[in-house]
C-alpha cells in the first residue's frame, strides 16, 4: 500500500511533470539555501527510475516489433529519460532463405539448417540458390541484387574435359614452361589424325580414353592402339601416366576442394582438408593383360566401392583424409610445403586459363550487383602425383559430390560447407533494405524527384567502406580451415597478359576442326552406306534364283498382245513403226540369238561372269557384274523414253518461260520446245491434224487422241500414252 501511495504521489506531482516535459530528465529541485534532501524524496526518485525503465521497455516493443526497415507509426513518442537510453537493444537479424530445389545432398540441407536458413521454393525471394547443375544465362539475368548462386556462368570452360583440354593446350602454346602440369591431350574427332600419328611414333605409350563430358569414371578405358577408336566418336584422348606415386603399392589421387568467392577481383581459397582416393588393386605397369582392370588404373570412388577388396578405414583404407596422407609423406621425408605450393600453383593457373571468359560472363549477367558478389563456387580438383611428386591435373568437377556415406566423408564435407558459409558472410546484405532501395529508385525515376539531386548541398561525411572491402576483411578474419592461394603478390601477373586474340583464335580453330571432322564423319557414313548397298546385290545367287527372272520375262513377252508404237515425222510425212512379236515375224534360223533369247548353261555363265568376291574393305570399289550392268542400262533407257514421251521437259520449259526464270543457255538448249508450241497452234497444223484424224478413224489403226500429237520439222515426236 505504501508503494501505491508513493506511485500516486509521484504521478500527481505537478512540479515533476513540468520538469519531465521541458528537459526529458528527472532531477532534484534545488533551492538557493541548499536544503537537505528528505528520505521521502529519495524514495520518489527510486520509483521514477523504475517507471522510466517500464516506459523504455514498452517503446522498444513498439519500435522493434515490426520489420527491420519499418519506422514507428506514431509521431509522438513517450518521454524517455536520458539515463534509460544508454542501453540500446540490438536489432533482430532477418532470416536467410535458401533454395535447394535442384540439390540432392542432405549434408547441404543439414548445414544450412544449422545456420538458421529457411528452405524455400524457386518462386520465392531466396537469398541463396544451391544447385547441382551449371547456371544458365537466363537464370543469372533474373537474379536480384541481394541474391547469390553457387556457380559462375562460364565455369564449364575448365569443368568439361574437352574445354579444359582446349584451354590448357592454348595456354601451353603461350607459356610452355608454366603450363606443363597436364598430360598430352587431344579432342577427338577434331584431333584424331594428330593423335594417330603420335601413337604410331610412340608405340610403347598407353592412352586413356574418356567421354568429353562424363563423370564418376563412366566410359573411361585404356588402350595401347588408337586404331580401335572410331574416328567419329566425341572423346578425349590422353597419354596415360604410367609411373604414378604409390602408397603401399596402390595408385591414388587427391580431391582438393577449392572455393572461389569472386572473379573480379579474383579470390581463390583452398581447403586444407580433403579426400585421398585409392585404387583397390595393386598397381602394375599397363600391358595387354591388365588394361581392362579398372580397379587398378582408376581411382574413382564410384567404381572402386563395388570392388571386393575395398577397405573402409580412415587410416589405412581405400579413402583417407589429406591429413592422413601428409603424415605418410612426412614419414617418407617428403617436403610438404614444397609439394602443396606446387599443387596450389596448378590450381591457380588452371583457373586463370578460363578467367577472361569468367570475367566477361559475370559482368554480362550481373551488371547491377553492387552489394554482394553474385556467385561463389566450390570446385573439386583431381590431382595425381607422378613418381617424382610432380602434380598433374586430371579434371575439375564443378559439382563435387557431397554424399556422406561414411564418418570420414561427414567430417570433411560438413566442415567444408560450414567454413564456406561462414566465409561468405551470409548476413552481409539486408534483403528488405535492398528491395526498399529498388522500389525507391523506381519511384524516383518515374516521378523525377532526383533530377537536381547532384546540385543539392551535402554535408561532408567520412567515406564509408565499400561492400567489397567489408567482404575482403571478413574473409581474411574468418578463413576457418581455408588458406588463400590468390592473390599472393605478383607471381601470376604475367599469366593475365594473354594475347587478346589467343582465346578466340583457339576457339575458332577448334570449331573449324570440329566442323571438318563432322564433314569427314558424314562422308564416311555415306561411303559406308553405299558400300552396304553394293554389297547386298553382289552376293552370289543360286541356280534357281538365276533362272526364275528369265522364265518370268519370257512369260511376260509371250502374253503381250502388242507393243508400244513409235511414230516418226519427217518432211515427206509420217511413218509409224510398230514392234511386233518376235516369235511370229522372225522365223527360226540358225543365226546368233539376241541377248534376251540367249540361254546359257550354268558352267558357261560361271566362265563368262566370274563370281564376285565379298566386299572386305569399304574403301575399295565393288566388282561390276555384266548382267547387272545390262539391266541398269535398260532401265535408264526406259526412264529416258518415259520422260520424253510424257512431255515433262516441254511443260517445265513452258512454265519457266512464262514465269521469266529461263536463262539464256536454257533457251539455246531447250528452245525447240518453244517452237513446238508455236507450230502446233498454227492453222496449217490444225488442218493437217484434222485430216490425219479422219484418215486414222477410217483405217482403225490407232485410237490415239490428236491432242497428244506433236509435230515439227526435223524433230522427233511420239504419241503419248493415255
């Protein structure tokens, strides 16, 4: 009750209210005589402090209960004492959203959930987009200023085997001493001839054949001879490194995880931990007997996990950590600093080979990203050590596997993802603030409110740090288990000074070789098809098959009642020649029979027409059979007769002449058809046609319609069939 009375007393005190409104503070009243403060007055002051704290708590609830970008809705605020405002309440961070629609790895979902990210669909305004596929230009151009994606457009220049080979070969021609860390490589079928000549001059070499865009060891095999390769297949051919560095007699490669946080400026980080993948069969030099043993020559986990000798052990198994390998190499006296420095150089030089395309693609797709870098990417570099511990790059994976089948995978990959999201500073950009700025910019542009903004007086303020400087400082202080490999001094400055035309010249020449190979492939397929077509009728026929067509032709001739009549017109008149039956008109004499009436015994036919041999090589012409050649000539003559008798050339000529598409040489060559049409329409020709019609009707020799008769001087004409 005493406290309530004091509370009422304090609220009803007019002097205290007047002081609060004027100064915003609670102070003691002083008099000129400096009177002593009574105990009751001290109690009132304590109650005033408590009430100020309550008012401050209520105001904070109204201020920060809304979004981060919102402002208080009321113009009047409660009176807050100065002493109570010293403790400011921190603003709540907005929740970060991530889209994992095209991501199949649960480890990424687990780490994102640990960072407080909310998984959303593609239609929502996400902050991060994590996909297992390469980013398309359309997807990149649709992104907002606050959004980030886990792939760079143009990164396939080093992630596809054929494009990686093309870029490294191009850089090797410019900097031969710097780019000597990959095996000699050819892109088939464009470089098939060069690879074939190389294999002929070095017969002791072994070659490894890969698909141009495969993964997980699918379609990879070894061969000692390139003659077995089809010249039309799109493949990558590499010289096989037959002397790798072995650990306990097994071949291995190193999966080095590399993070690129930006491409302009280029910043590259390498993760200190990674995976070492061992083959499951002891290594032996490649020969004819063991080239098919993929468990010996290939180290891909997707292949070796199906082997019966696969060992699940983090210290001595078929998959180990890089830290475990470092202990083994250190025990063998290997200089680890020198080894990893050379591996870092290989990684940086490989990325630099594609840097012009990365930079161009990035600025073309993200011209408005001024708050954060639009892209980041985790690459998986597969490194192989030879017997002298020289690193060689095998391939670059733009979407390395994040499956966590074992505890070892879980430790390495989840740690990698955690350090990656930490380094990216996912809370750097405020989505609501960016959206509000975009709306304000659009509104100002429409209303033209900022037309004279540049002339408005501005107060001198300290220059703020750019988002890029803030991000760089954050990366340097939150490396985690990463190490920065670029930028580092001026070591790689000369490699960026590539000739302006080298990239496009190499691309154009590669495409030209590809087009040439495509034409050669099409010609080869056409030649093969012709060879197969010629091979079918050239097969030897039996005696019965050879006699059946002859008997059929003889029966057809016997059953025919008449044959087609041919009329020839000269200056003296018309002469009609009819082909009659040979059996009725020609008596049987002991003369040489015609070709169609000859009957040859099987023995004589074999002597005159030798049996054609089977086609064993498609590049050699097939033997010409005389009987088939006669049939072909007869069919050609029949076709020529039908074309002329139906007047096809005449009709085509008249149509083209009417349309005005005839050339001078066509008129000189086929002008006879024009004269035919003019002569046939003259009155003399019409009268003559009428007389011929009466004459033909009286003799009943023919029922041919006169409209189909064509006559001219010195020209062959024929009666067309109805």
